[in-house]
C-alpha cells in the first residue's frame, strides 16, 4: 500500500511538472510573439523615418 501511494505521488508530480512545463512554453511563445511585434513596429518606424529623410533631402 505504501508503494502504491508513493507511485501515485510520483505520477501526480510528473503530471504537475508537465502542466508547469506547458505553461512556461506558452509564456515563452507569447513573449516571442510580443518581441516579434515590437521589432516589426520598430522596423516600420525606421522605414518611415528613412522615407521622410529621403523625401526632404532628395
């Protein structure tokens, strides 16, 4: 009986570890998408500023 409880406890810990891992993966993915969006905004702003400079000097 004690062995069964120990094995059950290990199963619960493994399941909890898997859930935590998925949550961390999801957060990392969301963070990556936020960084991609920020980089796109920065690139668009940079392109806009370059277009303005070319328009005023050209």
